[in-house]
C-alpha cells in the first residue's frame, strides 16, 4: 500500500460514512440503510487495521507511518460508531 493510502485510509472511510449518512437522511431516512452503511464502513476499518498492523517496521519512518495509520483507523472506528448511534437507537 502506498504511504498516502495508509495515512488517509481511516479518515477516508469516516468521510464516506459521514456523507453517506447525510445522503440517506436527505433521500430516504431508513434505519436499514444506515445500518448497512455502518457495517460496511466498520468492516472496511477493521480490514485496514489488520492490514496496517501487519506492516513491518523496517525504519523510523515505517514505524511512524504505521502508528499514524493505526491512530487514524482507530479514530475512524470510533467516529463511525458514534455517528451511527443516534440513527440506530431511534
């Protein structure tokens, strides 16, 4: 994976979820669509997390890149869950 894809993977998944929720709310507010989008984004985040954790730390830059990518994916997991919570709780 390229460095930018690693560093921006988590925030990109979060962005897709964010705008997807707004699109669902504007077009047809349905809990099933929100749940499907949330599950897909959580699965993408978990896949990214497993992929990033498997990267070797060959030098200082690789270790920094890995730690920043893990932080971004962790933040994305938290944000996706938090954004979906009101719609799924209703």
